[in-house]
């Protein structure tokens, strides 16, 4: 446990898997070591880049344990939970906290649509199941619900709900959130949003799948913004943007895993029915990684 | 195991749950007994009315075991499987088959979008993991994928993929399916479609959540259609329609569970974050159940 | 003017256009003559197949005049109006009525979203601007509004709002409309719905773009259904279905115009930015037209 | 005509209308005078705030004439054209240019969906119908098409297609546009996007409905950003944001018109079926206008 506010670059760790779907523990530990040495400010196992919705409980448990152990309290670990039912999410949150994480990222995949009252009740119950800080997560593209600003206002009253990661890519909504909630909830940018903008309106960091393959570039963007050199940060953001475009087009986990394999980390393929990157995608990704300096050119 | 073709009314069983989320086994056995005595032609535990995406593995296992035991081979049991990952779905299918079911209903909740190739690979793998007949399921409202007609054509080549339940409510697509695939795949109507129409274009039955509360009325519609008395069937369909409208508006599991409670089956509430029927919804439902003769007036 | 209830097959007339976008009057008159001789029960110029949203006022006026004159009171003419503003729609309706039509088809293209109150006020104003029967039209795919059942209930109180053509393809909604409104509003099937089903639940006819190229087949389906030979009607519906699929895939006006050209009516191409049928689409269409007997094989 | 590059604040002028739907010319001239005195950098009649899709040709023509005359070459006038058909749009563009405008804003409302090839052909034809600079406009919420980055790349080759106003609110897409097209096309922010961000990535200005009621505040945001005082600009953006939220919620033309009426400009109500601001909306708007200093407090 690392007791302080979360900020900066938190790579969404991929979940290294064998063909049979088993966790590859050593590649995970190596990746954690590598990212910490590169200077990341925290680690987020079991986000959507980490394929959390597709993994069974035991794989998720080991994923967190190995990450916590390898991080060795050098940086905070904020681990995802991912359950459709409220009782399941409460139990998963409580069990995850006991594994020694510094915070929970609360993801709720869904089936039937949910209204505000149901959404608030779910995340409030999850928050009360743990003592550690909770980061709310939403990605309306892949869910049948979303946070309204009103729902967030209610949830921000829970003392340990402290962060929000909104993956909608809807900056108008982010503006509404910061102007309504001020600093009662801290924003993390996500992969599909534009971190440059999130930093400019007060965001504290960036939880990002691509940061696994471009940790230094991600840190540079964050630091430049933090120092108020905004035009320079905009130039960095533009330079990195083609990577984002590729990652969105070719599927996130597949791209991050393929990029890490190119960098020498044998993290394997995504769990089916997710697909592996095809040859055309690999070539496009390789070129982009060279262009941003993430592979030797 | 009951070895013959599935046809007729297959109620989607609710999953009776205590407040703590445990399976209430006796109410389930009683409901099964009741429905068989009313004349239903089969039973489908663990569909979406059965809240399958929200249940843990052990609850799902017991749900199937109790249903199979209570049905006692009088009617076929087609049990749902519900896993986002292909390896998980294969394992769940194989384990479910061993519990003595007559068929599998293959549901795939989802997170990231999937293309045809991924969808075909998933369901083909599931079909090959079992020997029993497989019913494909799709509900594009709650998923990030759907079957194309081309994907169905490929899947229909698997010998044990024999049925399709398409909950899109899109009859144009059903027309395209029957005109393209003929009888290589048999159609079951679902709750949100119009069974009258599905029967008219050759559908073999109706898997339906509401059939738990209106088994006789559902059977009457099916039999009238089967005997070619189409105008009469249309009149029955119209009479039952307000029930469908209410069930769609107020959430399916909540309505079926509330209706069964009114009929004396203590099946409890849906698993949160799903919501219970509110008082206004209960009143509306009660009136409709009286109107269709499912509650004494 | 032909004063009686509308029923049966009403082809949506294409608008024959020169390359410069001028109305080709003789081909239109010839098409009208041809369709009446084939036995259609009415004619609908200026529906969406007629490219109404793309035409200027003068072209629309001539389109109606030529149709009315060529029809010569042998069958009713129900002409579309198509204006985004309420004052514009009222004026267009009144002017169209003066051209001697038997009814108005009220189409409302849209830009900003509209709520029920706005939708009701618009169509009520249009209905009150004329004395003739009004057919309401909705196609939610191409609009930013749709009729709720409540809005239709209010509108059905206007004495001359007598018909509805719902192009949503959503038969569940059609069921809700007929069970709520009974015969206070009469249903016409549209191209993308399944007329077989609309007839079975009480629909009075079929307004259809494809009926321009398959008038006899459309009439046969209608008559078979009207005589209660439902399985036979279902077989006809299935036989015709590939035509519908092609028309949806390749764009409606382009297909109907290309099909008519193949049948010897020089109706030209759709108005840009709509596209002409490409060679692959032409070949697919030609084959389908031969298969249903609409071209010599 | 004012021959230089467009940049800065271009209010989307409302179209002042009598109850009968006639243009109120004097209030328009007064509003133009007022906005120029406040320092706006240009004027945009007949955008969507100007209700262009709802107006007839004669009203649109007078709207442009009065604006051009009142502006008297002190600031550039970029007038909207708004036609669904390509021939109609070409004619409208050519006629508009002859009225003495400095540029065209090319809006394309739509009915049937369009692909890239159709979109490119339409806007290329419009551009070639005039000699003046063309600003491309897209608002995918209200259309059945959108610009792909590839389509924009093709269109940017037309020498007089020089600006883009993308009202999607999708900043990820804006990033893709600027990183792909560089300065071959210049970006204007729109009302629903976040101008702060558009300025930071190189945008040249802001075409905005709300700028009619908050011209000084809009100019202050633009100037602060232009001078590189980004944190200060972010604070201004946050302060103005509630206005945007209200305008989105209560409908754009209705809000701008109501706000101008509060400021003493008798611009009337929006054209039906658009609705007027209701009393609750008026109160909310009035409070917000006081808070940002646009009404005396």
C-alpha cells in the first residue's frame, strides 16, 4: 500500500496469457519492473485493456497478486474489478483489497439497461465494501448505462470515491463534470479521450493501455502539461495521436499485446473471441511504434 | 434427456433468489411442476429472464440441476450458458451438458465489438464442446455484436446447431434468415418479437419469459397457429400484447418475478443492480394479468 | 377525386428526371397508365421512393399534376408533402390538395430533435390545412423524431387523419398501435416492413416503392391475404423477399428506377447526392427481377 | 467582400421572425450592428442556429442581403447554404455568392444515408459552383452521413475548400483531422465542442450560436487563448460552460432567441415545429446569463 493521491501515468497492464488461457506470471513481473523503471506513476491491472471481462476469478486474483508483488510498493497499484451483479462486485472488491492494492477501479459491464438510481446504488455498494480509494469507470460504448452528472454528484459524496475515468471521449461531458463537481472528484484521462485536454481542465493523470508500449512518451506528455508548456504538450499529443487511432481501429488489447511482443515481452494473444492483430495491423502498428520512438528505427 | 425435436412453448425460467442472492430451490421445483402441469413443451433455465449474466457459476449449476430433476424427463430442458470468453463458454457448455440437459442455449454477453469471423469461431467452438443440440441466441440491444445472415449460414453447417432464437424484434431479418437458410436452422420466437408472425413464416416455437406467468395463454396461441386458424391466432396475439408492452417497459425479470409472486410463487426479486418492480409497475402488471386471465379477477 | 376508403396496393411512384433534374412527364404518364392497367389500387407520388426531400416545389407540383391527370380518377392519388417547417408543410398540403389529389401523405423530414408535443402540433396543423384524408408517415431511421403511441392517439382524433404508414420495420410497435388504437387509424404496410404481417393484424394495404416494378406480384400477395389464405400468402412473401433485401441494400430509389429502366420505362437516375445503382447492384437486381417474374427470363 | 483569412468569433446569427414566419429586418440589422460594435470578427447567417433548414428560399435570400448590407464590409459574412440535393445546393451557393458574401458555409441536411463517395461529390460540386472560400459543415447528430478523414483529405484538394466546422463534439476525430490534414484545412470550433481545446490544437476561430448573446465573453476566451494564456483561458471556458449546457438541453435557436429578447432584441420565436423556450427554461437561462455577465445582475 502506498498512501497518497494518485496522479500521473498509470498503464493499463495487459494480462499475459498462454494459448490455453493461463496467466504468464514471469512476463507480467518483467513488464511491471520495466514500466516502473521507465518512470510510470502507478499501475492498473484488470482494466479493459487487461481483458478483465473475459477472465475467470482465479486468473484475476493471480494477476493482482503478481502485480502487487512485483511493484513492491514503489508505485501504487489500482486494480480493476469487473462484475455485472452488485453482490458479485462487492465481493470482488473486498477480496481484491485484501490482496494489497492501493485502490480499486470499479468497472461494471452490463446486459440490461440501468437508470441513475441503479447505477448509484451499485457503485455506492462497491465503495462501501472497501476502505481504499475507488476510481469510477465508464465506457458507454460497451455498456448499456452511463453516469449522468447527477449520478456522479451523488457518488462523489462517498468519501472513498475519489477518481473518475470516463472513457466516453466526450469532452463536453468532462467539462460538465469539472464545472459541476469541481475537485470533489479527480479526473483521469483514458485512452480514447485526449489527455492533453483533460490535463488542461485539471485532470490529474492518464490511465492508458498504450502507456504499456510508450511509457516514456506518455510521461513526457504529462510532465510537459504539468509544467504549463501547453503548445509543446499539444505538439507531443499530435505526434502520439496516430498510435491512438491505430489502437482504436485494430482493437486495444490486441494492439498493446502485439506492441509489447515487438518490444520483447512475450505476453501472448488476447483471449478469444477477441482477435489477434492481423498481419496488416501488425505492419501498421510497427511503423507507428517506430515513428514515435517506441521501437528502434 | 428427451431425444426429439424441440417445439412449442418453452418458458424462460426465472431464477428464484433470496435477498442474499442464494437460489431458492423449492420455489423453483414448484414452478417447474406447475408449468409442466399447465402443458408447456419444454423449459429454458438461465436465459436472460433467468438473469444468467448476473449469476455465479455455482448458482447457475444448481439452477440447472434442480430444473432437470424437477422436470424428470417429462419435457426437454434447454439450459443457457452465458460467458464472454470462448474458453469459458466451452467449459460452461460441457459442464452444463453433463448435468443432463437436452440442449444448450448459447448466449454471449459482450464487451468489445466482434466481427463475423469472431462470432462464428465462438459459437462453433461452443457447439463442438457438446454433443447435444445448440440453440443460438442473439439480442443485439444488449450486445456489441449480432449474427449476420452469412454468419448464420456458416454456423448452420455445424450438425448440432439446430435452432435460433433472435431477440432483435426485427422481422425483416427473420424473413431474410428463413428465405436464406430454409429449414437448416429452426426459429424460436422470443419475448420481444411477435410469435404470431414467427409461426406464420415457419417458426417452431416460442421461448418466452412471460410464459412463466401465462403458460396456458401462450400454449393457446401456439396451438391455434399450428392448426392454421390465423385470424383467431391474431386475435389472441392482440389480446396478450399489452402484457408484452408492460414487460418491455418495466424490465423483464422484474415483471416475471413480480407476476409469479402475485400467483403465489415466492421467487423473490431480481439480483441488483437490476431493480425490483416499483408500486406503479406492480399495479399496471396486476391489471394486465387480470385482463388476460392470469390472475383471478 | 375518388371518394372512398383507400386500400390495397399503392405504388410509390418514382420521379422520372432528366440528367439536369427536370421532370420527364411522358415516362411518368406512361408508368401511371401501366400500373393502373396492371391493377394497382392507388398511386402515391412524392413518397421517399419519389425522392420528395430532394425536389424543388415546382418539380413536386408538376409531378402531382401529371399523375392526377394520367390517373384520370380511375384510382385514388395520395400525394406526399415534405417540408421541415410547419408553415411550409401547411402551405404545401393546401396547394397539393388543390391539384385534385384524393389524399395527402404527410412526411416530415427533420433536423433538430422533436418531442411528442411538437410532433402532434405539426401534423395536426397539416391535417387542418386540408379537407382530404391524411396518411401519417414516419421513418425513424431517417428522422430525428418518431410517433409515440400516445402521439398517434391524439392525432387520431383529427377527423381526416385516417391512415398511418410506419416505415420503422418494428412490428412490435405496429402491434402496440393496433391494440391501442383499434380501427381509429388504418395501417398501410411500407416497403421495409413485412406486409404479410401487417395484413394479418388488420392492415388495409401496402404503399411500396418496389410495387412499381412488381405490381402483379404485390397485388397477388395482397389478394391472397385478403382471402385468408395465409400459408399461401406467406409463401408469396418469402418468394418476393430477396427483392426487398436488395432494395434495402442498394438504396430504394436507385433500385426502383433501375428496375423500371430494365422494364422499358426511361425514368432516369436518382437526384444527386443519391447514387445510381452500380454495375454489381444492377446485375443482382436483374437476376432477382427475373426470379420473381418481373423481367422475362 | 472582405478578402482575408477568416478567424476569431463568428456568431451564428438567429433569423428574426414574425409569428407569421416573415423576416424581421430591422431587428436583424440592429443585431448585426450591435455584434460588430462588440468586436466580433465575422458573421454567419443561416447556420443551424439560424434555422436554415426550416426557411424558404426568399426568407434565406433576404436574411443574407440584410446581413451583408448591415455589416457594410466591416467584418466578413460567411453565409450558410442548406439543401438536400446537389443541384439545389449548387444553385443556392451560386445565388448566395452573388449577394456579396465573403464565404459560404456548406450545410447538407439529409434523408437517405450517404457514403464517402457521395459526400465528396456533393461538396466538391458546391465548391466548384462558387469562387469564394467554402467552410464545410457537419453535425452527425442531425444527419445520416458524416465526413470521414479520407473524405476530408479529398475535399481539401479543392482550392476554395478552406475551413471545416465539425459539430460532432468528438475531439478524437478533430485530433485525427489536424494530424492528418495539417493546415490544409482550418478548423472552426462549433457550439457543442470545446473551443478552448480547438484553439489549443490550432483552430482558427469559433462559429457559435451563443456568441450572439455573449459576444464579449466569447472574444475574451478567443483572445486569451490566442495569447497563449491557457490556464486563464481554461478558467474562462469553465465559467462559460453552464451556458453551453443549457443551450444544448433547451434547444439552440430557442435559447439564443430568448436570450436576445432578454437583452432587448425583438427577434421572435423559432419557426415551428421547433418550440419556444418554456418558462422553466427561461428562468434557467436568465440566471445563467446574469452569472456570465450577459444580463445586468
